[in-house]
């Protein structure tokens, strides 16, 4: 018996039971049956033709007008049949597109991921974990000459626009001439690129810094990014690493303030995304001081171990449900 | 958690009183109400945020979009009554420098 024959038989059973008993239960069974029809991709006009076939079986003496009226109904259903098939093919296409987009976006993200560089004077640790499949946080290390530049950015907006935006930033950064690697100038440049190219609801927060090993100076600037921390080893204290500035993508003419800090042996520069401080627990938000005390707890370990441990503890505090992307970077001066 | 938007209008002045949270889930709802108001020249849109306990960056994006729209369309956008937590994210992102934000904590009547 083919699937179609089985359906016809089932329909005939249901219909004849209903015509005899006319109960709500059998009506409801008819409703359930329609799901089965959809599963088997039976179109509306197919159902009418099935109905005609069954009615012929059940009522061989059906009046000619009645019989003809069904044929008429069948013709009148043709339009619905087209709409149904179109819907199906669109749905298939949409599913295909969605999965292609997902693959493309995650592939791009993998391509954009920056390796954590080996750098003689600095011990570098990085953890960057997305809350959903796509990470809206972005970080990038570039070694240029003797110096090391580091960027952390949070791209507001998800999916394709965010992924495209991320690559725009990466390539804009890679193509800047070396003399413009000064953080505040780099941000001004990027801001112009972003402002022209992103949707009005989107913006990017970014922190950019450059460490120069000869002078042991860290030059930095910020575009609306969550402040990081600076650990001053001599005083054994954590300070906020404040770098004020408007987020990228809001106003074309924004300028950024240059900041610099002397980095001594044992000092740490700690960069983060707002996912770190916007962690929510059952008791409320994690305050910045708590993040600091977690870093303090592990600060004798290598940088990579510090960031991993801090992430694990914060993740546990949130009941292992990240609400926002999480990025934490530590640079510690070794010699 | 949800977002409630209560709208009052006197002539071309619209006041939106928000209660709840502005995050990725509720932001589209806010955009739908607020953005069209900023698109009409001469409109004054006042958003009272005293009932907002939490706003994330997607929520902030809606205000950035509304700010751009009000500049492009010659309407005006004012924010008032921010709680400390909300104020902090406007400060960090530098938006306090470019947006019209009324100091004073709770929003008074028009």
C-alpha cells in the first residue's frame, strides 16, 4: 500500500465515523489529520480530490450536482495549491540560507581571530567567550616593529551586520600606515570608516593601546569602551584604566584623547569587555571591585591562568549562563 | 523582565515614560515607538528613564539611532531621570557629551 493509499483509507475511516456519530472527538481527529497531511506535503487541491474519491466510495448514489460541485471546488482550490507550494519552496530556501549564513558568519569569525603573540617582555593572557554562537567581542594583537598593539572592541548588533563590521575594522586597522598606529589617531580613523558604513542603531566601543618596549610606555585611547584596570606593582594597587571618548560610529568629527602610562616590572594592564562587569547573578550585578578581587586572588599565576580562572569563577557565579560576550585580556610586564 | 512604555502628548511634545529593562529583547519595541516620533520635524521627544533598572548595549543602540534620526530630521530628543546604573553606561560610552540629558533624578511633569 502506498502512503497515499494509506492516507485515503484513514481519511475515509475518519469521515465515515464522523458522518455517523458527529461527535466533537471525531471532528478533532480531523483537525489532527490535517497535520499529517501537511507532513506528507499534501496540497489543498489534493485534499479535495481525496475527498471526492472517498465520497464516491461512501455515496455511490450521490447526486450529479453534488458530484459536479466538488469538481468545481477542486478548480477553485488551484490557487491555494500554488500558494502552498510557493510557501514550501520559500521555507526550504530560507532554511538553506539561514544555515549558509550561520556557517559563513562563524567561518569569518574564526578567520578574524587573532593569535596571541609571543612577546618577550610581556606575559599575555586572553579569554574571549561568546554568549551565543556569534561573538560580538573582538580583540586583535599586532606586532609592528618592536612594539605591540592591542585592541578590544565590542560590536553592538548581532549576526551578519556585526560580522561584516568586524572584518571592516580588522582590514581598516591592518591597512593603516605605521605612523598612524598612535591609538587616538587610529580611533579617529576608524570612527570615520565606521560612521560611514554602519546602520544607525549600530556602534562600536573600542580600546586601543600600544606598548613600546624601549620606553616601557603604554600609549592608549578609548572610544566609549568599558574601562580596564592598571595594576601598579610597586604600590600593590589596582586603578581604573580610564580612556574617555565617544563610541565609534556616532559622529564623524569625533576626536580622541591620547593617554600614556609607564609600565614597570610586575605591572599589569587589564582589558575587558562590558560582559565582564555586566555579569548578572541571582544577587545582582558583579561590581568592578569583585572582578579586581578575583584577579588579585590569582595574580601570582601566569596571565593565561589568571584570565581562565577569573572567567570560570564569574561563569559559576552566573549559574553558567553567559548573558553577554565575555573578553578579558591581561598584559603583565616580566622584565 | 519586560518593558512598559507610557506615552503622553501635548502638541508637538511627546513624553515617553519607560519602566522595566531595555535589552536585546525589548529594544525593538522601544525603537518602534520612539523612532517615528524623532522622524517628524519640530517634534520634542522626552524620554523619562527613571523606571529603567537595566539597559544593555542593544538598548543604547536604539538611543544612538534616535539621536541620529533627530539630528537628520530637525526634531529634538531629551533624556531625563536616569538611574545610576543607566547613567554609568551613557557616561562610559561618551554619549552624555553628545546627548541632551537633563540632570536631576526623577522626571517632573511637563
